[in-house]
């Protein structure tokens, strides 16, 4: 099961709300089996109808395992363009839909299959 840090989920919700009505997109870094960080590409374009992010501009980092982007409508289903992108980069991909809450965050595999996830409270983790 995919695991994501609670503080990151809160940050993701806030970022999507701040970007609304534009879509935003970023990459996901995983450490010790938990998604812990958003990585923004230095070559990114965000707009009302989509986002463009360039994975070629990222640093070499084996911990970057997927992507996340917002849908400024209350629909978490991936579009055809989303599914194409999923198939090209990473192993999991999040979509957070309006109104950008924990309940509207959904993850998919690189083949578009729905993935279950668990939110981990970093305050309770031991390092």
C-alpha cells in the first residue's frame, strides 16, 4: 500500500487551493517507503486547462517516484492526457480535485489503476 506523509497531504491541499482555478503539477519524492515531499520542476507551466512539467529538468534523484496534479473541477478521474503521462514517468500518480481535501486525493498506478493509500503522521514516526 502506498504511504504518504500527513503534513505533505495538508501542504498539497493548500497548494491546490492557492493555485485554483489553475491546475498545478509536481513530482513526488519517496523516502523509506513514504511519500514525503513535493518537487517542483524548474520548467513548469500551470493553467486553467492543464499543466506542463518537464521531467528532464529534474535533478538525478532515484527517490522521485511519481507525480501529483490538481483538477480544478470535482472529478478525480484521469484524462487521456493524464493516462499517457502516467505511462511515461513514475510508478504512482496523484490527482487532487476541487475542493482540494484529503477526501478528494486519489492515486493511480502508471497504468491508470486506482491505488489505495495510507496517510502517515510524521509526528508519530520514529526515525
